C-alpha cells in the first residue's frame, strides 16, 4: 500500500484526533451553558448557539444529549473558565483559555509546560491586551441575502466585519458561508438578529485576534515554540490557545 496509504492514514488519524478534541471542547461548553442558564434551549440563547455549532461539527446527537443530561445532574462538578497568560520562547505572547473542575491541577500543568519549553507564565492582564476578544458567527449564504444590506443592518447590532467565505475545494460539502465578527459584548444581539431573520446558523462562539505587531521566527526558533503550543493544546483542560506568531 506504500507511502500514499500511510499519508492518508496519518491524515485520517489527525482528523479523528481533532474531532475528539472538538467534541470534548463543545461538550464542556454545553455543560457550562446548562449550568448557567438551564437545559431549556428556549430560554438559553448560549445553549442554542452551541447546539448549532455542535451540529455544524457533526457532533453525534447522543454526545450532545449526554452533555446536557450530565450538566443537569446535581453531583456534576462545575467547570470554571480560567484564562492563563504568558510568554513562550523568543517573546511570543500566548493566551490559554481553559475549562476545568480542578484549578490546582490546571495551573500546575500550564506552568510546567511554559517552564519546560523556555517560556514563562505571567500574571492576569500581562498579554490579554494584545488580543481583541470577538464574537464570531457563521451563517449559510443563500441567494436572497444581499451582502451590503446585511452588513449595514448588522453594524447596528454590534458587528464590525461581515464577509463571504468561499468554500474550500477539498470540502466534502462545499457551501458559501458568511462570517460575522463583532464585539464580545454584542453576542446576544447579533444572535437574536440572525434567529429573527431565520438565517441558518452554522456556528457561533468567541475568538481572539492579535491586535499588534506579529512575531516572526525562523524555522529553527519555531521548534521550541511549536513543542510548547502542542503540549498546551493536548491538555484536557485547555479549550483554546492563541498567540501572536506570524504564519
């Protein structure tokens, strides 16, 4: 079967690994949303948005139902959302979002990753100012949606960027997707606008974007940083990792 088979197998394993991590991440977010707003999607807009994201990621229905049921149980531990900030090798700013039921374990692990790979864990606020915290929505593009009109309307709801994302040729089910970026605090009103208009929401969530000069490293310099980022992303308590390293 040769190298071609090995390449396909490696890609498949990576995809499965990504899916497992994504399902775990969404499951934790569903648990947090249910704990905060209850299991009724009618009165819990954050849970509604997460369910759309889960479906968009092809998360099995039984996984979704299990996450909601688990969150509703009284003995289910609460997850705390904690952000850790620090610097990796060569001064690259790193921000780590976690969801944990054991903060002592999490901070010990995060600190050890930074220390062992030439970085340092900082204090709250040490690098957060280098990133803009945005809400991000993806909706399906249909023929009746006028992009200019949509953007003008969404500006009134807190959106600051609306653009069309053309499908990747390698996508199994290619479709045009509209990306909507807005201020962190505008999440609820943008979500309400999308739902009131009856647009098909693919996903909804939050993201962070570097707002200053990006760091440029050589291939050799990146090796240590890549190892640190890999360790952070593999940790079961870590939800997202952001940095200001230029591609």
